[in-house]
C-alpha cells in the first residue's frame, strides 16, 4: 500500500531493508501537472508498442500452447498491456485479467476481447484498498510495495526510474477471484515486488504459477520459492525476459532453484519463474 511494507502472511508486516531506502515523494494521480500527464501518456504508449509487438505475442502464444488447453481457467495478475492475457485467450483459455493502473485499465477494458473477464484491481492478502506507487515514464515497474520502490535506486537496471505519482486502487484476493470464476490451471503474477502478498491471498495449490524474478532483489525471489513450497510440492523453471522459452530442459527442485537465484548478478535479465506441481 502507500506506506506498504512487505507482508509475509496476512497481518504480518515485515519491512524490506535497503541501505539507501527512503520513502519516495508521490503526487496523487488526480493532481497531475501537464508535464506529468505527458510523461504518463508517453510511458503508456511505449508500453503498448513494446508489449503488443506481434513478435512478442507470437512467442507467448507458442509458449503457452505447450502448457494450456482450451477451456483452462487462467488468472493474469498484473496484466499491464494485456500481452499474456491475449496470448492465452487465443489458445482457448478462459482468462481473468487483473490490472489496477490507469490508463492501462481503461485500455484493457476497451480493447480486450469481450470473453476475457477484466477486473480493475490489484491482488493482495485481503480485500481492501491500497496506494500504488506509479512511475509515469516506466509504468511497468509501478508497485504497491513502497519499500521496493525506495530501495530500487541502488539496484542495477533501476537507476533511471523514478516513482513520482500515487493512485488509490482496489485490492482483491486470489481466493476471492477463484471463488467467483473457478479453480485455475495457471496463475501468472507480475507485480513488482508484491508477489508474496498476492500469494498470501491464495490458500491452496494450483497446477501452475509463475512469479516475476528480479536479479537485483534476490531476497524477494527466495521468499517466493519458500511460499510456493508451502502451498504445494512444486518444481521450477525460469523464462528469461520475453523469450517465451524455458531456460532448463528439466524442472528443478526448490533447493537447486534457490541456488540459481543466488548466483545471478544484479545486472542479469529479469523474467518469470514458473512453478509446476510435481507428482510423487
């Protein structure tokens, strides 16, 4: 939330520490200057051009074709420009997409196929409201986790990013979405450091989950692996960047995966860490 610390379970607040962390000064979205509005629309346009690139969409369609079947329920948490939601829907999946950030929420509501269920909300550990820290020029890294935002200045790849606005957003839980739309085959979570809070709102295992990994924040990824193992007996495989390809030929256990995450340099590319239930 606006003064959000990282919650490892509902009601338990645990701060993310950084030697250079300090709360950013944020302007409410409703009180933007003209230059801020221009920066916001420039960032939005850049995201749409980058993430709706036909080559990227094709790569994700090809990738998800090996994992999903027509009729599978999937939940896209942090849909952004709708890249993954569109790719999965094209394969016949029943997609529920969550995105709270303006103007992306309005864009998705207007442009997503009508058989995609769109929810203008973030996901967290409880049904509530929160303050989203927004980067006008780099909206892909807007986050509900303020200590992630304030600690990012010292992390490789984030040097040019500034979070300059805040937006009040609705927050739902994965459990509440599942209760309304059914048990998913797959949940994709990409929420810039807020992933564990999202997983705290999920009470049971699903077949497959992906979470963003950020090499500059290894402690976040390590905690996510532990949380996923609390939910079920998972094996892991990363996808780097927007390649739409698994990095490993085999799925690794939690110990090996955490070792790999620790070995990454802060300059390494980020990506998605997929977790798949392992049958014993």
